[in-house]
C-alpha cells in the first residue's frame, strides 16, 4: 500500500496537516479487493470554519501578489505531477478501481488543465468604457471573488478537483476543497500535497474530508465562500443551488447526463461502434458524459448491433492493476446493487438483453439492452455504470426527438458521412456540448464545458472559468466636475 494513504490521511487546514476531530472515521477502501487503504477522522463544522477563515486570511495578500509570481506555483505544480505520474497512477488504480488506461486518460487531462492555469494567472484584463458624462472615465476591473468552495466527485477526482481548484487559485482566490468520501486522497489530500510542494502559501488551499451526516450544509452556507463549484448528481446539485441562492452565492454546477450517441444511415459503422463502446464503457461507464443511449438508424441496425455486441463481449473485466483490463470495479457496493436493480427493472418491463453481464462484488460486467418499452424509466435516467441501451430509430426526425427526450442535456455525438449534416443535427439537440463523428466523452481547457436542463448551470474552462471565479468592479473617475441638480 502506498505511503500516500497513511501520510495524507488527514485534514489540510491553514497550511498544516492535522487530524479531524469528528466522532467517526471515513474508511477508504480499494473497490476491487476491499483492502483498507486509510482511516480518516472526519472534519467537523468547526474545522470547516477554520478552513474557510484560513483561506479568507491568506487570500488578500495572494490576490495582491504579482501575477507572474503566482504563475510560477502552477508551473511547479505541473512539473510535480509529471514527476509523480507513476505514483499518482497507482493511487487512481487503488482508490478508484480505475484501469491504467483510465489513469492515463485522467492524468493527461489534469496536466492540460494545469498548463491552462499557468496562463490563467495572467488572463484577467481590465477595460475602460466610454461615458455619456463629460470628463468621466469608466474603469472596469476584474477581481477575484475571494474564496471558492469546491466539492468534487469520485469518478475523476484528481482531474475534477484540479479543474476548479487550480483556476480559482490562479485567478487570485483562496479555496476550500471537499473531496468525495470514496476518494479522499486522490480527490483531496493529493491535490493539497502537490500545491504545498509547489510553494503555494499556507492557508490558500484547504482540504476538509468529511460527510454531510456530520456537517449538514455548513460547507455551502458558510458566510466566507462567494462561489461554490459542485460536480455531482443533479439531485444534490439542486440542493446546492437552493442553499447558495438563499445566501446570495454563485453556484457553478456540473451535473449528470443521459447522453446519446446517434448513428445515422450514412455513418461509418465500424468507426461508430468503436466510438460508442468507448463512450459507454470508459471507466466502467462512471462518466457524466458517457453515452447512456446508443441510437441507431434501422437501415444499419443489424450490422451495427452485431459488431457492437462482439466488441462489448471482448472487453476484459477484472483487476484494474492488470494493463490488459478495460473494465474495473464500480466505486462501491451500493453502486453495484443499483445497477443490478436498474437492469432487472428494465428486463421486467420487457427489455431484451443482448449481453447480460454478471456482477461479482463491485465488478459489474457489461450489459447491452434493447427492445426497451417507450415508457421505461431507464431511458430517461442517468446510468452510472457499464449498461448500454441500444435504441433503433426510423429517420433523422425521430432521432432528434429521441435524443432530446431526457431531462438532461450534457453531451452527445452523431455519426454521419456528411459533416454538415452532422452539424445541423447537433444544433437541434438541447445540450451544452455535442460532437460530430467522435465520442461523447471530451473535455478541453479552452472550450466551455457544461450542460443544459438538469445537467447543470454555468460553464468552466477558458474564459468561462474566468467568469466563474472572478467578479467585475466598476470604478469611475471624474476628471472634470459633475453638475448636480441640487
């Protein structure tokens, strides 16, 4: 077991590693073999307050620090991630049950986002706007919001913690990070350690490992943070948004999805099969952008189905430490049980299993369902696991209707031999992101990332990250004299 799991099994508050003072421990397990990785005494409401106060105290000096000096911290952090890539890979495999392929995918994106954070330190620019008043100069400053609270999920915890933490810090804010309790090291302590070693001043980044059973809403309704960045389910996101609104906070919500990968009648079927299998089964399907639904024009359905089923059944499931493994375990037994229940319900409603995967502990093997009744709940919900729904359609109009028939609107893809036909199709879909002749799982540092409908509010990446973690301040200067009516 890596020493990281013993060395980092603590809270990181005010630049110090310290134990929590809660009345119980979070036990960090390897989801594949059940090995106990760490035991972490949870943070209390008092420690949430300590963390936010530490961030608040450190932030003003950090915001006043020369942007080029701030940039150097992120350059060093990027170098440390590159140096420690082998160690971080082992942590992802052990704590998440991520395969080596998945770890490489997550680390590649994490490094790309850190590279962008190096540039973000220099990104905010002011403006001078004209005034209808003689002698007046209008200056528009972009300034940090102050302190940002970040809540990250279990599926890509290193990437999705860094994706908010690094930009918020680069833009001059303090941060308090609460990782998911299933991934407290990769999603929390590891991030703190990298920035500590990169020279980030103490107090600017704090990590609290806890559970809402202990702290309730204390993390989101605390008076210090001005923005809460949350990645997780739409049910929890709704609550986060409600609490933030009641306290006049801004929330950035990256929530669930029920994305469709659509195969039109002129698609390259072999390529579409490859894209669909990756989009559904990467990291065991525990991806918000995953292709829950694979929609196929009936004219190519037989060919697509044969090749799709053949490829799915060839995927090796097992020990994520094995480089040949494509499908490791889901994160915990509750997730495994929920997936089994979802499949059983769909079958009871009349669906047909083209592939029926078995479940052993947390290892859930692939299932492919078709002939799903139109009213089945499984068609409109997010399935966070290796279950694919294969749905035929007749013509493009029906494909558009079926793709949009979901409360979610995160990602999606369409395959066609005519790129402009694909773009026209994509423009009719109610999503924040859509891809032509590609998979559904994409994230890039400069392109706005986010969803419509129940898939979230707000965007991250590039200029939208600047919008998320800064605010604007108008300062006017009267170089002459204003005339007042009394």
